[in-house]
């Protein structure tokens, strides 16, 4: 998770190559076996010996073919297929080495730990975490020692079908002799030495889909412990390409070169490896439930972590809110119902249950008594963590833009107000409910240019105009002085960035008492910053008076769904390629991302500031890790010659997620000393993680039409006197892979003039020719280099 190696994967033709001839390696394939009746055996042309990706290597198991519990001799049989000509599935022949991971799930008979526990069979037999099978029955372990292995044999009459047996003394180490045949058993197999046609290893581990079954009956089963699904992890980490929806696998997990599934991880990270939370050199518990908590809360816990945990996890920032357990726990309510110390102290690392420190002095006699306090009510995990608190506050402050009008060069906007489910009472002063009083707590009002980009300047601020935020008749009436005819023919947008003070005990918006006298800050006074619930509305003002007469205006409301409307953040607009729902899949909500300074929930509100008509950047410099200090903390320095001059939403979103936005402390996502990306959990080239499905490939370059011309009248942005920048080039170079001097020279040589070069107006900046090479369908089209073949 911590690092992403910024290597662009090989060109698409390798992934697109089908298996041809007699095998995917172009060889004659494996020799066919003679039939029992003397007829020809299996055709060699119907097997493959190589695959082009791990996703094309399919290893399947059946319960009837597995013996891993009791006194019967170990045995296993499985089949493997690869991708043949035309994408057909054919037997994979020539497999020489695999490893078996076998675990059982049984009831916990003690009063410590989870109600159900995993037991790794090999670890229980003091053998290691898995058992190898190969052609000779002996192999070399990771530590270089020779170890006994099961003997692997391919059925000559049925290529692609393999059996494993134990030819040494005793039974195989993956057999749990005293195991209960009625317990759920999970088996996963890892294959080794699987190569592509050119002889190089496939890039991912070839792993079977784990199989859960009951040995006594042979029936498939469902684990009662899988509280976190693979789909939950994929929301941030990206899916592995090529696998079916029924076999979801997690991408971009660096630990152990990725075991791809939660079910696979618990094969090792189970109670056999538990412990270490109190070991200062280790600092974390390797049991899966505890370890995952510590990893994902790393940045929150950094000051309390020690040893390996601090080094490996201390910089990891969870992208959602730490209290929102269901962002990960999406499969049942075990996380709330099963209360035991191991899971709790992996987050609450400052709690000492042996002394009662940070636990109100309470020293529980065992985990069995935890539910006495935490089993239900306000101290249950669900209530104590205020899970789903955003949903509870969604309608805390509802603002409804009723009207906008202009008279005598004054804009008047009327907004209905509901507070805590009721029409706000007359005299209600909303400034008293603000989470933080500072410039920026605005009702956002601005005009739109011909491209649909925002032009700031009409917002009404709570600090400068507190009197306008007192409710009368259930409404706010906001006014703004205009210059003559300022809004003639203009479209305005009205939204909000108000952030209110929420109390999680009452689930209500409450007054911020620390600001009641106009002094101090709200630190500690509000449980949560709650943005107002508002639908951005648009209005068009058309001049209707005769020339020379006093100007009047005719107002008409513009529906966001109006066909052809060019607001940059409305559904159906071709230039809005990012998807708020995909942001929320990982972040859970956008409210906390800019909290408490900005109460925003959607791109429309963000774009009031982050647009192409508001150039410049508060964070022009790029910082990169330069080393570590005496405490092992990373240090940062400015990257010379790399600056950014625009704050539009595309630029800042790309910059942040590709490590080019980190400040001098490296907060968030950053580049380390090896130029590797730290803290971005997804695959960096997986644009579809953020962008709409339709735009991830099919509309990959929304700024260009089919001939390479800029669409929608896009023009360069003036940074300062005589200096201009192309919004297209700025967006492209905001990803790390395109940020260097060579990339900048490439942009400029193809028409993206970043600095003036004697250009005196935006109209003089040449049109980029990017689409000549990078439009969809081109050899280097964005759909190719950022499509599925690139990650």
C-alpha cells in the first residue's frame, strides 16, 4: 500500500496477443498421451504452457478432491486452464511447483479473542505457513533450506489435471489430524514459475480462487468471519484486471507482492502470528483484524506507534473518516457485535487494559465482560464511533435557493432555511451555528463564462455581512451591489460552503458557544463540521429594456438538466469526466476532505474556487522527500524548476493524487526519495478509479474534437502580464509521470505555450496538437496508455 512503482507497463499489443498455433509460446506444446485403446491421445494443440497474465491462469479445486482434516492420507487434485486461440479456455500443461495454504475456522472455546478463529494447518504443525508441491517431493524454501514437499503429478491422459500426494513419513503438514470435519476449511493454491510467451514471469501471483467447504459433507460454505469484502478494499486499491465480478481481486498491495484477496491474507495473518502490539520493536499485532486497523489508522496513531509499525504505517492516511467503520466493514455486523480487546486496542493503542489507563481505570477480567459495557447502547462500536453520522446530519441545515433578482444594480438572492428538520425560527442567527467563523464561510455566488467555467466575485460572506444571515420569515435575504449592467446576459450560480457545528450526541446542529461572544475558535467545541444541504441553482439575466432606458432584467431559472447547458459540473456535460460517486467510494464523503474550512459536498461547490478563471496557486511549489530526520520522520525539500500556475479542479486533483501537492511536511500523498508514490492506494494509471466509465476510455480527451481542435472555445489562461498557460497542458503535466522538464518541453513544442514567448493575448496562444497522437484510437491514445492494458 505504501509505495507504487511508477513504471509504465508494456505496450498494449502484448496484452492483446491471443494464443496461436499449438501453444501460447508458439511451441509445439506438450506431447499428447496415448489413448487407452490405442487411439490418439489428447491433442497437443489443445494445451498451453504459457499465459500472458495471471488472470489467464485459472486453477480450480473441488471439495471432493481435497483431504486435509483427520487421519486419512493427504491428497489434492486440481485442474488448470489457460487462454488459447481466440480467447478459449484450454488445459495448462507443464506446471511444476505450487504451494498450498490451508486454514480451518473453528469456534473459540476460550474467553479471549474473536468468537471464531482461523487455524493455519501448516503453522499448527510447526511446518511454516504453507506446503510446497513439486515434481520431486523436495524443494528449496524461501530461507534457502531444503524442505519436504508433496509430489505433484500431471495426469498424462488429462493434461492440465494435477494430483498431489505425500510420499514422506507421516501425514502431510497441511493435514490437521485433530481438526473437526464439520468446521469450515479454506484452501488456496499459489503456482510458481508461470511465464509469458517471452519466458518472463507473469506480473502477478497466479493464485487459485480460495475454496471454502465442510469436509464432512463436501458442501461449499461461507465464512462467518469475512466482515470485510474484497469489493470494499477495491474501492480504494483498484481491481485487478481480467478477473470476473465473481472473483474480485485487489490491486496495488505491496506487502508480499500482493496476495490479492482478504481470504488469502488470513491464511497467514491469523492467531498463529498474533501478538506484537505491545512489543516496542514490532509495534503491531500481525493477526489480520488487528493489523489492518493499525495500518489504516497509521497517520492518526503515528505519535503512539513504535518500531516497525511506526516505520511502515506511520505515514498512511486513511482517505475516509476514521470513525466510519462501514467504509471497510461492508459484510455483516460482526465488527459491532463481537467486542474483544485485540481488535479494539489495535486502534486505541493508548489504552492499557492491564492497568486501566485511558479506560476509566477499568481492568476487564477477560474479553467475556467487554459486552457488558460495549455490547449495546452509547458505548457499542456503532454508537461510540458515531458511524454514519454524515447521514444523520444530512438535513441538519437545508438551504433552498428560492429566487435571484436584480434591481437598481443590486442582486438579491432569497434562500429558504430549515434547521434540524424545521423551518428556522425568525431571528435565528446562522453565524452562531458555524463550525468556524472565518472568511470563506460564504454563500457562493458567481457567473459562468461561455465555457461554463465559474467567475468568482459575488459571494456573500458571513464575517463581512453577519446581518444577512439572520432568518426572517424562514428565509435569508442576501444582497450584493453591482456595477451597471454587470449581469446582463449572464448566468449566475448560487450555492454554499457554510459549515455548521454538529453534535454527535444529539445528531443536531448546535450553537458554537465558544464563538458566542465573537472571540476564540471552535477547537473542541464541535463534534463534526456539517456542510449545508443545498442544490446549486442557476439563473440567466436577459436585458429587455430599450436602448437608453433604465435597465431592467427578466429572470428565468435554468434547470441543471437543461439540454445543452454547459455548467462544468452537471450531469450530462461531456467535459466533466470525474465522478463524485467514485470519489465517495474511497473517501466515503467529500464533506470531510475540505473540512472544516469549506462546507462542500460536490464538484459544483469546489469549482467556485477551483476553475480556469481564477489562475495562480496557493501551492505553486512541489515538495519531495529528501531524507529522514533523527526521529526517522521524512524530510522534504522543494523540487527546483517544477511549479504550477493554475488551481482548476482537474489540476489540483491530479496533483494531489499523484504526489505533486504535498507541502513542506509531506502531508498526504507524496513522492519519496526514489520517486515512488507514497499513500495513494490505487493503481496510478487506473484513471477509471476517479473518472466516469464513459470517459475513462471512450471520451478520454474531452477537450478535443476528432480533428484535434480544442472544443467549447477553450482558450489559454493568463497567469500574469504577458504570461499564459494552456489548461489542457496544465492538467496533463499535473500527473507525476508527465511533470518533468522533458514533458514540459514536449507540451510546448506541440503548441501548449506555458509562458508568453511574445504572446500578448490568450487568442494568440496556439492550439495544442495533442490529439494527433493521443486521441482515442491512436497508437498512443489516452484510451491505450491509461486504459486497462496499462495497469
